[in-house]
C-alpha cells in the first residue's frame, strides 16, 4: 500500500481513517474467501472400502471432484471480481459493510451445497442437491449486485479519480450473473447435468470475461 | 494504510512501532473473526436418510439454518463494532492484547453453542442448549465492554485526534449489550423461542444502530 | 504501517524489499496462529446421549474445556510474544523463515494433543496424553528460542535502532520456557493434574510477565 | 510496506492501484497457504482403541506423522518460494490471478492426498495413495512454473528495478521441480518408500537451495 497525497488538515485525517477502513474490509473479506475456498477440501473424504479397492473408490467419487472444482473456481472468480470492485471503492460505511457481509454469508455457505452435490449427484435426490447448489450461486450473484449497486449508485463510495465508464462497464457485466444463475437453479429441476454443467461453464466464462475487461498492461 | 505526520526523532520511532502493533492486532483479530464466521458452516451437515428424502430432511433441519444465521450475523456485527472501535484506538499494550484475546476466546467458542442449538432445539434439552447459546453471547458482550472500557478509560489508548464525544457515544451504545444478552440467557429457562428470537433480533438491532451511528459520508 | 526515512538510492530499494518481507512473514504467521487458535473449537463436540442428559453430559466433558482453555491461552501468549519479537526484527532471510516455520509446525500441532487430553484425561491413558501435551509445549518453547537466538545472535536481523538491552532482556525471559515446559513433560509421568495445572499456570505466568515487560505507555 | 517514489500524475495513480493489487493477491495467497498448512492437523485423529493402548496406537499411526511432516514442509517451502517470487513482481493482471488460483487449487488439495497416505501407507493400496500424493505435488510444481513463466516471460509483470539475472536464476531453479516430482509419481508404482522418501527429501532440498539462493545479509 502506498501514500496518496491528500489535502492537509482535517480532511486528511478523515481520508486516512477511510483508507484504513477499506483496507480492513478487504482483509476481512479476503480472509473469508480464503478460508471458504480452503475448507472445501474437508468434503473430500478418504473413501472407505475393503482393501485393494481404493483406486476404484477414488474414481467412483468423481462427483466430489467435479463439485469441488466448480465451487473452487466460482469462489476464485468471486474473489477476483471482489478485488476489482474494491479497486474502485475508496470509502465504506456500515450499510456497505453489512451488504458485503450478506455476500460473505453466501460465500461461506458454498461448502454445504458442494457437499450435497458430492453425496447425492448419483442418487434419486440429485435434483434437490443441484437446486440448492444453483440456488446458492443465485444468492451470491444477487448479493454481489447488491453490494456493487449500493457502492456505485450515485458514485456513493467510488474513488473520485475513477472514470465513470469503468463503473458502468462493471454494472453491465454484473447484470448477467443473477439471470444466468437463476437458469442453473431452474435447470436443476429439468436436467441435473445441464444445471451443473452450466454452473462450471459460467465460472469459466466469468473468468475469461474478467480477463478481457482487465487486460495485461503493456510492458 | 497511509503516512501520518508524526513529530520527528525518537517519538517518531515509537509512533511507528505502535502503528505497526495496532495493525497486527487488527489483522490477527480479523483472522479470528473471519475463521470463526466461516467455520460455522462445518456444523451444517448433509442430512442422512433413505433415498428420496433429502428435501424433507433438509427442511427438517431448519433449526440449523436459524442458529447458523444468528451466529453469522452476531459475529459480523461484533466484527463491525471491533472495526469501529479500532478506528479510534492508536496504541496497544499487552494488557489490552489479552483483553482482546478474551474477546476472541468467546468469538471462537461460538460454533459450539451454535451446534448445540442446531442439534437440540427440537428436543427435551432445548433449554440447556439455548442457555449455553445466550450465555456465550453474554460473555462476548462482557468481554467487548472490558476491551473498550480499558482502551477508552482516561483515553488510555485512544488516538489523540479523536473527539471525546465519539468515545462517550460508543461507551453508551455498548452498555446495552450485556443487559440484553443476560436477558436472552434468563429467557432460555422460561421460553426457548423467545430467547433465540431475541438473540436474532439483537443482532439485527445492533446492525441497524451501528448504521445510524456511522452514516454514509456525503459524496 | 508507516514510512521510515531510509538513505536514498540502491540501499533504499533493498530496505523496501526487506520491510515488505517482514510484513509477509508476520501476516503468514498471524494467519497460522489465528487459524490454529480458532480450529481448537472443532474438538469441542456436542455430547451424545439419551434425551434429557445434555446438561449432565456437558458438565462431564469438563476436561475438554480445561484443555481448550490452556491451549487457547498458550497460543495467545505465543502470539503476543511473536508479536513483540517481530517489533524488534527488521530483516528476514530464508534460514529465519524456516526456523519460524518450525515454530509454526508446533503451533499447528496444538489441536492434536489438546484433543488427546480431552478424550483421555479421565481414563487409564491420561499419562500418555499429558506427556504428549507437555512435550508439544516443550517443542514450542525450543522452537521459539531457536527463532529468537538466530534473529538476535550478533543482532543478525535486529532493527539497528533497537536498544541492545531490550534484546538481552527478551533472551533472558525466553530462557525460562524450555526448562518450565520440560518440567510439565516429566510431571506427566508422575502426577497428571500437576503437569496440566503447571501448563495452565505457565500460560498465565507468561501473560503476566509479558505485561510487566511491556507496560502501558503513559497517556 | 513503504512508499516508492513514482513519477507524479496519472501514472502515479495507476502505480498505486497496482501496488494495492499485488498486496491483495499476496494476502489472499498467504491466507490460503496458512489455512491449508493448518488444516493438515485435522487429519491427525485421536486413535480409538481399548483403554491402556493409547501409546501403542499413537506409535502405530506413524505414517500419519510422516505424511503430515512432508506436507507441512512442502507447503512451507512453496510459501517461501511464492514469497520470493512476489518480491520481484510489481504488477498483476487477471490471467496472472487465475494462474495463481490454479496453484492455490493444488495447494488446498494437499490435505486430501496426505490423508490418503496416512490411511493406506501400511495396506495393499499404498501404491495408489503414494501415486495420488506424488501426482498432487507434480501438479503443484507445474502450476508454480506456469505462474512464474507467465509473470517473468518478457519480464511481463516484473518490477523494472529487478536485475534480469535474478529472474533467470529463479527460472532455472524452478525447472527442477516438475521433473523431480514426476519421478516421485512414477516411483510410487515401483517402490512406495522410495517415492515418499524422495518427496520428503525434495522438501528439504528445496528448503536448503532456497537458503543458498537468498543468503543472510551481512550485519
């Protein structure tokens, strides 16, 4: 972190306090993202079975790897987006902290639907599991938009040095999420593989579009 | 984090060391808050039951979601308050570190009473579970007040640039906590739903009052 | 974090890189301390038993609370000491990183002997459990001294602005640890309550002496 | 963290944003490394058995301690290397964030093969367990090289003040990893002790070579 040149006096003190506050929200959020993404592994259990069957049992639990991968990539994409969002945000307030907290609530929940899909993908309850999975991601997308809309509405918490077009570009990009994840939720009741496939595809899609939105700076 | 203009010389060095120390206490505390709030999810277990009953079993474990939500919001509110408190604190000492450690002890304990309520809300032991739940929160409120009273008494560790009225406003606001959470503890022996309902209501109430105490800065 | 005035030019760049390095070691160590201290709660399990027996079962698992408390306070004291140590350290090198890693290895192990004592304090294996508990703490004390001796030997990694007497005072204070914890290890084979009681007493003792070593700065 | 003197104006603002970004990637990565290394302990379970057999059962689960130690040291070495790598990197972009995310994916997976080896080292499935263990480490080595090659290729994200020879020295040093860990993977099918022994030896070897590459600065 580096030293911005703020105007001296009282406003400097306020600016310092705000700079410090944004830093702590980011640190706390990073902590939650990092823990949630790492706790996912606890759902990957050593398979039980008679001696000599480990390899077959490891292969048989492929739904676990698939849901692990989808959840890992989704949380990672969410973290990258959170990261980009906070690059533009200079101030916080308590309402913003709680909206961000709502987002973190959904992020911390992710290991639960991930375990549901791991355990039930191949059984008669796969639709229920996939619906909870898609529904959680839908909740994340809604919460993400709520955080961003609150921060960017009237440029409420945006750094004054940021170009308004960057703000609008992010607003447009985030608009896709809720509709897309609502589709995965609905698809869960129709055809589970399509629902989960779309979940994974969306994670990859958002990774790629985030890359295009923020290209490599020229050396 | 930014660069305050301290008087030069030896006092500058001390100031730097203290600034550094506050940062590490906040980082450590943030870590504990972030981990405790994320570990809560490990109590949300995939329900066991015969094939085809997943949805019904998911619905049946609604006490788990309720205690999860209450604990998540309470830890989040505690973190936001901790955050506001540290905005006013510039110095630390070892006594303060241990009082803060006592607070963190209660925060890390939260997943345990949360699991108690999840498992016993619908059984004959619900009063015991709710009393441990309310008692833990009462402990958190006491510890929170101890940290703040120590730091703010005689403005011991308060940033000299902070207005005394902000300090007094926080002292008044925190006074509510212990009495309110003691009530949830007592209510547990009378009527469990009232005790748990008050716990959730208090989390929401403290979220709202924190918002009023720290309104959106004008753009 | 604030901006020291280093001599300009090439040495400034080196100084910056080193400052950054110390910060990351502290952050990583803080993370490990924070996670280890928070994971302890996972050993506190909801007791199983017939309906109506929860309160009795909660009381019956008092060894769990005792070992939890001892481990929590010990890790907290270790963190406070680590914190004080790093206030004096300005530089790092890879050997130091690995010695610090050895210390973190012992810190992360703490939940295991804590669970051992919780499960076996009241049975015929209590000596084994207490010996592993005391042995782990002995290992922590050894590793702590190794880190500090390496950093402070010939003032190798110490901030040049630090008074040599502060360094020597810490060296003397840390010398007590290995002998004291070796005693708890030996006592485990003689009388388990004395061993565990000494463990808890040492945590409190080190908390108090750390407070005396670093008193409240005058307002 | 300290204050570099960037050219004033628009480029300063960009530099600040980039500095901030690198900090957050490091913080997030540190979080994941710290959590993964601390979660390893959850695989160390209190052994079950009739009263009086605890010591024998603790000794009997020596494969658990061995795989714990190997994984702990490996993650620690990876963290130290990650640390050294980021000392040379000043900028980030989204492609880099996702390559770093791929590396973190493999790091978070480590507790799983560690548990596999703990549970199956002494049974007929030891080859499968060792192969998954070696294969995971091979994946880490590949991901590590991918992150570094991307960042250092054409000095894409490297701090302009860094000497090109330092970059080339790291590139050469990292080249060893994939070949060495591929050997542990192949050895798993031939002779399990050799495979696991090589894994532990490599962790120590990389620790020592990292120390030589970055010697103690003269006092």
